[in-house]
């Protein structure tokens, strides 16, 4: 059914509601063009101002997207985590979820039972001083110039909460935002749901490709969200040479906000190299999720003074603060020598497990990637048949489609819990599915 036929209403609110209802009912598909403002106004017998207001409301909520001089289209709706990962059948080894190894996480329940929690009342500082000290210590590897220009550290509800708060402080609906391709689906969904337009930047083992970033910046994005290490899904890690190239490209665009999502900092298995040095607008987000547990929903954000102020002001009038129960728990865990030792052990185990699978795949002629982090990226000719064939052999892996805008097909394998013996069997099965069962290590 043509879009014109499913949109109705005499007020901007009624028109917007009819568009949203048509999307929810499947009568308007993702990326489908909507009628022009004047054309729809003429058909409905309302003023162009009324239709324009409806479209503006839909853009502000991320329901539709449009750019100046271009067609308004139905937006790409966020995908639930259940839809992203799909069902894993009984007896199938799940290597699709991107989670840390539960056996390497501390016992948060035991630590919580030992806490003495003073009552927290309105008007008290949003961030515990002892947690702020821990956070600033974690940012000690930032370039000196960044630390000197930073505002106060913020405690946020995890890495994605930090990224969202930073983007909301500096960007608006219809703005273009450069993102990694392939990249973390949460970033793509976030950008789209905020009514912004993601622009893909190609990734190789050393992170964003400078020429691709230059192409993206030519389109005038207001921000660039980048993962400096443990990039999901490729495991890319920015090295010193690549950082210099990227900073050189960014020099010609001084107003672009650079947001570094360093979500796996302590267990990434690669050093932190920032591309924010010398930037006027920047932010670095880190989280406790990979080392203390995803459910703690606690992250740290450091940014230039203006961005930090805007984030703090918006947080104050919204959520107010991250629960001080969680803050006290993070302080307790982070200060525990046994937990610190567990973190260091986890970083080594994650590196060994990832590299073991890469070695086993290389022996069979499969050029996978995974310089850092918890995942290995494997290029494939077609995703769905490979995912299905591996599931039939007892392995659940992640199809790359939710991660991609224009990049080539792949599957992602989470190695966080993968033992060496399993890695050998998995590599053999991947090789068999791809038609490369003979052991032929790549040069």
C-alpha cells in the first residue's frame, strides 16, 4: 500500500500518530519514503506547516529520518537483544552473546552483603568522592592535554548511557554521526533512535581507515564515535601510527566531537591509544561491565569542560545520579586486592582464548581478525547459511548483519569462555563449513 494511503489526520499530532501506527502495523516498512510535505498537505487538506510539524515530531523521536533537501523516510527501528542474538537450541554451545566469562567476574552479592550503606539524600554530591578518585585514576593514561582540559568526571549507567548523554549534549536530530562499519549494533541503534543519520567508516585491524574517515567527514558529521580497542565485532585496536593518521584527518574538522567508547579498557588486551589529543570537543567513556559484571550498569565519563558541563546538567534534571548503592559496591570491589588479581587474570585468559582460536583458524587458511577484546571476526560469503550450518554442528555464532551498514558479510565468535580443546573443534567445523578442511596456515 502506498504511503499516501495509510497516513491520515487533520492535526500534526494525528498525522504523526497515523504514521507511527502504520509502521507498527507493518503498512510502512523501514527506509520507505514518505510523501513530500506539500503533497501530503494537499491530499489531507491541511497546511504544509501542519505536516511539517508532524514530520518534525517524528524526527525528534527517531521514527523517521530526513536531511535537508532529501526525502523523509521511515527510520530503522531498534532491534531487541533477543532478536539480535536469536534462539540458541538445547545442546548448542553459545558463542554469540559477547558476554564476559561469568567465572571471571567477582561475587558482587557477597561484597554487597558486607557493605555498610549510609542513607543518601537529595542535595548530596552525585558522585562519591572515593569513586571519582578511582575513575580519575583509570583515566591516567589519557594524553596530558586532555586531562588538563577535562571537566569533572561523571558516573553514568554504563558505556552506552555515556555515549548517549554525550551525543545528546552536542548533536540534534538530522545531524550526521560517523560510526564504525562494522560496529557495535547498540551505537547504530542509538544514533538512529535519536533521529540522527549514521555514516559508516571502514575498519581494519588498526581501527578506522583514514581514507574512509575522510570521506565520512566530507559529509559534515557533528560527531565520530570510535572504539580505540576491543572493537566489536572485529577486535581492532588503534595503534600509535594509525592514531597519528586519524588525528591528521580530523585536524581539518575542528568542530567534530570525537567520542571514544573504551568499554573493555582493563581486559582489552591492547594498550590505549587516543585519537582525541588536541581536540576541542571530546569524550572518553569507560565501564565496569566487562570486569565487574554487566548488571552493575556503572561507567565513567571524562570529557572537555563544555561537554562535561552539559552532560552533568542534563543528568541532574533527569536521572539525577547513578545509584549510590552501585557506586559503593564498585568502590568496594575495585578496592579488593583479590578482585584486582582476578581482573589481571581475566585479561590474560581472554587474550589466550582469542589468540588460540585465531591460530587454529589460521592453520586452516581462514583469515580471521581479533587483535583485542572478546570476539573474533570471520569473513564469510553468506552469513545465514554459515550460522545455520554451525548451529547444526553444535555452535551458535553471531551473524554480522546487525553490525553492518555497507561492509562485507562475516560472523562473530565470542571467545570469552572458549577452552583450547573447543577452539580446535570449532576451527575444524568452521573450516568444513567454509570448504577449507585441509590445514594450510596462511603466510
